[in-house]
C-alpha cells in the first residue's frame, strides 16, 4: 500500500514525512518552486526537537504518479484547490464544524497577528450559526469542556530561528497568492443570501481579504477601524 499526499505543503508534508519515517511507501504531489525543492533537496521536517530529511518521490500531477487500486490518496490541498473533490453526506457535518473555526482565518490575514479583534470573532460565529439554523444545516456541535481539556493537553513549541506559523490565509497573503476567503467567509455569505440572514462581518472580511490579495497587500495593511467601517457600511446597505 502506498500513501499519495496530494498537496505536500505544511499539512501534507508533515503527514508524508511521518509516514515515510515509519517505513511506509509514500509519494508526494506538489507544484512550482516547492516541487522543485522536493525533487532536488528532498523533504525536510523540522520540529522543536528534531530535524530530518526524507527522500520521497515527488510529482507535479496525479497523472505522473501511476495511481493503483491499493494506493491511499490523502487530499491536503487548500480549499480553493479542491473543486474536483466530492464530499460525502457524513463528512459535511464535520466540514461545517471546522468552518466555524476557519472563519477567523481572514481576521489574522487582514489585520495581522496579535491584533485584538474585539467582538468580531464572536460575531463571525454567530452569523454562521444563524445561517446554519436557517438553512437547516446539521453540524457537529462543539463540546466546550472537551475543547478545554484538549487545549490543556496540547503543547505548542517554537522552532528555534523560525518565525511563528500563522493560518493558511495569512500565509497566502504574505506570499502574494490567492486567498481562500471566498470558500470560508464567502460560504456563510452565500448561504445567508439564500436564506435571508444578514452576514455583514463575514462579508466584510471576504471583501477585505480579496481586495488585499488582488492589490498585493500584506497582513496588517487593514486596520481594525477600517474593517469595522466596512462592516457598518455593509450592515447599513443590507438593512436599506
């Protein structure tokens, strides 16, 4: 059995390296400069306590991999790169659960790390839950106590000499690439329109994140005051 990592980036790369580390047959699919680096230098996994290099076959397209009946494909690309993926009814409950947490990605991407967004995270979530309820969407509810225990057990360590990692939207904006807000906040906005629920905070983040990406902006280029002004503008337009 071979594990094919479709999207060997921050998530897929770690999974691929760990599988390879434990003796599994692994293939990586990537693109661009990242693919070139994987081919020429291998996959380097750096943790707070170790550093290892893995020589794993890397390809630029699934057609080059020679997929077989016993291969296991792990899809670890960003949302905007998975249009061909087909979700199952069971997985959607978990996807909508995860979406609630991902709605804040664009906050860090637009305002920059370390900025207190005040009540905006709670409003993002409240809009989403109102949309879910109006649309009749079933999602896995958060067990607050379980999350608290998980947080207490989870230890986050820094890698010496490396800056702290931010969310995927922050990384995309920092690199000057496309951003996934249309598939996160934009999903809530679309559902809100379809079911008559106002979503000004999610819409403001969708607009702001796309504008920064389009104009080559970087995290922190938008102030909290500017974001609030856009929220108020969209909220007033929605009530008109």
